[in-house]
C-alpha cells in the first residue's frame, strides 16, 4: 500500500509508540526471582525517584522489538537476545485546545537474563528488585497492575488508560 493511502489524517487518532520492558533473573546468592526496574533520576521531569520498567520511544526507523532491545542496552547496559511481547496498552492522553493530542501505544515486553552487571545512565539507575517485594517500592502508578499481567503466563493482555478530570 502506498504511504499516502494509509489514512493518516489530522482528524484521526494518532499514537506515539513506546516500549516497556521487564527483565527477570535469579539472584545468585538467594535464588530469589528478581525483576529489573529503573529508579528514575531525581532530576527527571517524569517519575523522579520512582521505579519503572526499562523502555522509551520507538524511533521512526525501527520496529517496536528493535526499540525494546535498544532501550535495554541504553538504560541498563545489557545485551538481551530474546524478549516476548506480553501486552499492549493504549493510553489516551486527552486533547489540547485544538482537539489534537496523540495518544501513546505502549508495547510491554518480558525477557530473562543471567547477565546482572548494570550501568547507571542519565535516566536513572537500574536495580534488581525481588519480585515478592515489589509492592513495597515507590512504583510508577500503573506498574502495580502491569507487572503482574506482564509476568503471568498465558495470553497477552491489552489495556486502555484515559485521563481523569484532573488529568491524571
């Protein structure tokens, strides 16, 4: 199909693709299963000092899988060879005064790794967190719902978020 025939018009909903990645690993000392989360840097505009998965924007010249692999390398210094798509979340961000504002389409991946050597970046510091203790950490709001769904076996999950009256 010709690019001009794709139906992308200003009066239609547009979405910005993003990735969210959760890596699992066994702690070599305790044997506990852990999840890799990124503690946002204190100076970040969004999610400062909160824990989130790895991830970010998909660039125009890459697919969502390649973006997920790139984000893991950029934010944790890890090279991962296999990720599984576990969910897709459509995030309605509301609209501006002109009735325009793209939403976000978030692709949630999960993978395993034995490599536990991490690097800190300007985004924050990646940390291995015992999965059974995750509820005690200051997580980004939606992770309390997303993590259990992402780590569960079975069918992929699909979600939809929308802003409340306060914009949250």
